[in-house]
C-alpha cells in the first residue's frame, strides 16, 4: 500500500499574528512555521499503514522553499519520499493549490491520499475534497478512525453529534481529524535517515500546468485586519458563590437573553 | 447569470438552522445582485418552509438518498447548470463544508469558507472570514462565476421574508457514489454539538480532574447548552476532542459562552472570542480569559458553578 500525505506548513499555533505592510498578508518576519497540526494525524496514519502493509509514504507540499523544512520533519518521522511543488501559496487560491497537488499526486504511485481536515491558519478546509473531485476519487472528510481492507477503506466520519461509517473503494482521499491517532515524535535515527533522502522538487510547469491554472485569482484577499482589542468587561468578586451565581443569571437573562 | 442558489439541508422534514441562516443572507444577496433565491433539497416537503425563507424555486432530487459528497455535488452542479446563479451558498455544517469544495472543483469556482459577513458589491461577492482561528479577519472577493461561500453557523440571523411555497422543480440525478454510507451512530445521545450550539459551557484545567466535568455538564444541561473544553483537558484525556474549542478544535461563536477554570491560552481565545456574550469564572484575577470576558467572576469554580446551576434551574422554574 502506497500513500501520499499532502501537508501544509503554517505559523505555529502559539504565534501572535501581525499584518504585513501591504495590509493583505501576515508579516512572516520572525514567525516560526510548523507542519499543520491536523496533517500530523494524516502522516501518522500513513506511517502506520506502511508499517503494517509495506509500501511508500510520500509527503507532498505546495509552497515556497521554506516548506522543505516541513517535508524534512515528516521524513524524520517516517515518510519515505518527499515532493515539493514550488509556488507562492499567497498568490494561489485553494482550487489552484488543489490542481497543483492533484497533478503531482498523479506522478506518484498511490492507493490512498491523506490530508489534515484543515490547514490551521487559513482554515479553509477546501483542498482535500477539491483534490478528490479533480482525481475523481471518493472522499471521507474529518475522519477519526480508518481500516484498510482488500482494495477498500472503511472510515469513521465525524458530523454534528454523530459519527458516520463510510466505505469506499481505493484510491480514496481521507482527511484526518484530531483523535485519529497519537502522532509520534521524530527519533534521532529518523532525523539522521531523513537527511539522506533527496526532496524531489517540481515546478508547476514540470507538472504540465500553466501558471494561470494555479494563480487564477478566483479568490483575492482585499484586506487582512486584526480583531478589535477587547479590554475586558466587568469583573466581580466571587467569594460569595450564591451572590455571584445570581449576578451571572441576571447577566444571562438581561444581556444575553438566554434565559 | 443571476440569483443565489442555497444548499438546503433538512432533518425530519424541517430545514436545518444553518440552512435557514444561509437562505436568510442569500435572500439579501439576491436582492442586491438581482435574480431569485433558489434552493436545492432532497425533501420536497420543505417547499413551503423554503418559500417562507424567501426561496422562489426549490430543486428537489427525491431519489438521491442520504448525503454523500459525490452524488450531492453532482446534483448541485446540475442545478447550477440550469439556474446559472451568481452565488452558491452552503451553511457551514459538516455536510456543507464537505460538499462546497467538491462542488467548487466541478464548477472551477472560488470558495470563501466559514464567512461571517457577506455582501454583493461592485458586481462581486465580498466576504469576511476569520483566519488564524479568529486572530485576524480577511476580507476576500470571489471573482469566479458562480462565487461559492459557506456560512459560519450562528453568524447570520435566520429571518424569514417570503410568501407562498417555493415552486418545486424535480430533478433526477444519475451520478453514482463510490463511497457508501454504512451506518450513522449517535455516540452520546442527547449531547449537543458545540458547532451549532447557542450556548456553550466550557471547562479547563481548573477542573483538576476528569470526573469534575460533571459540574460543567450539569450547568450546560440546565442552560440547554453544549459542553466545551480547553485543549489541555482534551490532551489529558478528560473529555473527547469533539468538545475542544480553539485553534485545533472548533472555532465557535455562540450567543453565550461560559468558561470555568479556563485560563485562556491564545489558541483557546482565538476559538471563542467572537462569542456574543462571554462569562468567565476563574480563581486567578490575572487569567487572560478575563480580557475577553464581558462578565468576569474571580472565585472558586467548585463553589460558583454548582451554585450557578441551581440558580439557573430556579430561574427556569419561574
């Protein structure tokens, strides 16, 4: 079983976001980048599959040169191959990125394609299902459990207050939710082994695509703003629990109108 | 090219709240952009209700079966081909978020995800969407025709504004789904999902141990709300991740958010600070959660939360 894991590199979730002078992007100066947290579950599942059934785990990312750092991290954890499609994510919309990834996936042998359920940061939750449609594969989104059988996958999909069990033939696209597994850390041996692997680098043109397929401006960012700074509201002393409870109920009833 | 097409999700013969919200803002967009508000549903019995929400036409694929992305994307593509809308809206439910990207890839369209503001301006759809889990807001323009957007639950009021049933147009969908739905399980019967709840009561590390989540559950049940949780409690295994609010959990914007024993790590604040009314209970007066709280109570949650639950029950009884 061969799998492809598509990853996004995103600002560390602990970082404070600053807006760049153009007012349309974030200021990347001094920002620490990480593999998007949901992609870690995707990668872990692919590595476990490889450990059970052999095969390759190819990690794939679209983005500027800094994404190679994220690909290296994935190799250190147990991915066996890495492919970087060069391009500026800020100029491409989700469908543009999906087209680049779909074209790249076609160049790699695979039975299943994993994504995180969303890239933490842009929070679009779009690229995985778009790739599924472009490749005419079935998709199971927001997955908390998977089992692979003979030419098929059975997955649990999380929906509001319930869980669906979905079966699809392979190849299929699976997007990972927190809870799918417990991702491992990279071992020293893994880090050393990863250094020997060459990251395959391709341009959009190498994949037979035009820049206009990718940077088509279907969606453009007009402006990016920080939310208004909240100064905090009223603060009361809760030493008298009963009095505090009455005060909260008054607020809930009169201000929130929720009682 | 005119009008607004909305994916109308139904449950037990009723239109779901997220779809009512999408229809409501869709009606306003249709007024601005020209053309009619139209819907697509799998259940024709909601035609009258859809009409009340402002829909002139409701496309219905009665043979389509339960939701699966491949068949529903094919159906919506078929409807979009017939109705030629300028805008396609989907409520940001699990299914709406699953369907929008698949459909957009079919239509070669741009998508604005999880938007909390929408307007039609200069012949284009302009949307505001929280990014970096609410640490910033992006205003985007969708330049494709149609323009696709998913609406954030609770961000748009569900106002009715039509009269008479929507005209039903039956369609037949030939597409087959490779994916099959085998089963739907409701694991925690009666538990509300935080994604669409109007009221959320969240617990944090201040609860000290898993068993104390019962205090949070009791208050949530008394208020008719959902149970939320900080990442620390989920990572400690005190509660299932479905309850997690924040950057690697769910970003929520309920009417009322009560946080007890949640200090307010940056990624938790990002996930809940757009809630309309925020109450925080914490023993540390310097806890960051108080920066976003409208009402902050400095005190012992083990005293205050049970007292509050009793007070809520009393208020409801009167």
